[in-house]
């Protein structure tokens, strides 16, 4: 599928075309990683992509099928920030992403990382860490994950790119 047809990321792609972020950081790999890769390749403005993935098994599936994603999908373990509240983060270095111009959150699989009481987790806190580290509001896009959207909305982060919900 051509990346422009990956409809649910339409607004993120529009943002990329208009703003040409130097680095896109994605949390949670999948079809989106492939489309983002192809988008950057086609636009050819020098933009880079890093995708953090906690599952080695899933990374292997992706890289076996698309070997050119090997340098893009990096393993980062998940750590609980607050297990009772279901807050998790990908553990990685922030210095290596200091030129990030767009954050995309679609991971981890919350059913894999459960609270003390056995409920799925519900929040990926890396955007908060990035904004604190860089002392600015980095534009962000969240795939689904209403808990995450509400959390960041309540922090009054500007630069939220709303998801496009295809009508059909
Ligand atoms: C919802 S997926 C990310 C999808 C991607 N952002 C997209 O829109 O195509 C979130 C996480 O679920 C896990 N996951 C997704 N599909 C999987 C599969 N078929 N097998 C194992 N893990 C999977 C991976 O760890 C992945 O990072």
C-alpha cells in the first residue's frame, strides 16, 4: 500500500510534508513504520525515522520481511513509571533524539504490560520525558489510545496532531 493511502496517519503525513521534521520518533513498530519510511524516502528532504520497539520477537518479524528497517527499529525495554496507574515508558537515551520534530505514539501493547491488579496499562509517558528534556512542546500524533490523548491534553501540550478517522 502506498503511504498516502494509509488513511489513519493522513494528518501526520500532512504535517511531515508541510513541516519536514528532521527526526520522527515512533513508539511501537508496525505497518506505520513502513509507511513512514516510504514517506521520508519519497519526500527526500533528509528526514530520519527512529522507531522504538519493546518486543524483540515482533522486531524480528518486521526486519525479516523488510530488512531495510533494521537500522530504524531499535529495541527499547518497557519500564513501569507507575504500575498501579498503568503508566509505562520505553527506556532509551534522549540525547540521541534531540533533533526530534515529531513524536508518534502507538505502543507498547498495553495488554502485555499489566498493572498490579492485572489490568492493561494505559499510558506511554515518553512524550512527557521528551518535552521535559528538550524544554519545549514537540508536535505529537497518537494512534487511538484515548487514555494517552486525554493525559497529554490535560498537560496542555500544544502541537497535537489529531488522528484522521476514515469514513466508511
Ligand atoms: C498497535 S502495534 C503498533 C502498530 C503500528 N504503529 C501501526 O499503526 O501499524 C503496538 C505494539 O504491539 C505489538 N504488536 C503488534 N502487532 C503484533 C504482532 N502481530 N505480533 C506481536 N506483537 C505485535 C508490538 O510490540 C507493537 O509495538
